[in-house]
C-alpha cells in the first residue's frame, strides 16, 4: 500500500479527536486519501456519528482542538451538521461533523493512526455514498473517486443495488442520465486538469453510464 495523502495537520486533528464518545467514523475523501485508494489529497475531514442529532458533541471537539493549539472558527451549525475552519500556522483544514441517520451498507473497520485506532468507512460504503452524491451535485472529485474505487476492485453492480438504501430516489436510469450530463471538460479545465485526464474521465463517464443502464435491464 502507498503512503497516506493526509497532511500532518489532518493526522494530528484525527489523533486529538480519537476516543471521543460516542465514537465517530472517518468517511469521504479523507478516508480515501488516508486509508484506501490514496489517489488524491483533500482539505476536508468528514467525521460521522450515527443518529439524527449531533447534540453538543461540537463542544468537546472544539475544546480538544483549541487545547492543541488550533484556531477554531465556526462556519455552519445545524442540528445534524457542524462545519469549522481550523488553522494553526500555515495549515488550514475544514472539519465537518455530520449526524448520519441512515443505515450503513457496510460496517466501518478500525485502522491504525500512529499509536491510536480510528473507525474508517469501508470502500464499498464510500462508493455507495459517492454514487448518490453524483445525483445531487456536479463535482468532478466524485467522479474521480468513483473511478478510483472501481479501479481498486469495488463492485459497481453491488453499489448500484445498495444505493437506494441511502437515497430512496436513486434509480439506475436516472443516475446514468445525470452522469452523462456532467460537464467533465468544463469542470476539468476549471480545476486545471490536463487534456489526457479529461479525455480519460469522459471515457470513464460514458462507460459507467452504459454499465449502469445494462444493470437496469431486466434479465
């Protein structure tokens, strides 16, 4: 396995917050960058708690981070979501705390972080979430993450079958149509992607949409 793409500041933040009760799990791009595909870095850390309400968990999170020397700036606060901008020296990290009421399709597993252990979502769980995300937002990183997860051995058919457990409105036909409409070239150029990368992602988008439509056809 290659090296983690998490920054030293991100690793320290996770270490500082390890052991908080109730336990959280790391998901999204940071889980991929640090423990799974390692194909990209991220500026965000997404910590998930099971349930519909975060309660006052942000109080303990903020206390620990400030005690470790981070400047903590609240950006957004809702019942089920908190966002902070963390800064120390030249390091800046966006930290999201999320209450997740949905059933997990695959249980998280423990991963070593230095001398500590943290819960990290499994690749299949992340793939299912990424497929659902592609229905609701147009971000190139979601398409790139799906490509990396499938390249790493995840099962697209299984993920398409599990997606409705996270989004009741998910359907393979709708998903394929939405994916085909993604302005990959425009997004890629805006993000500074090279022509070869853009062509690869466009080909992947077309092939994935085709595969998903085939999955939707009755036997």
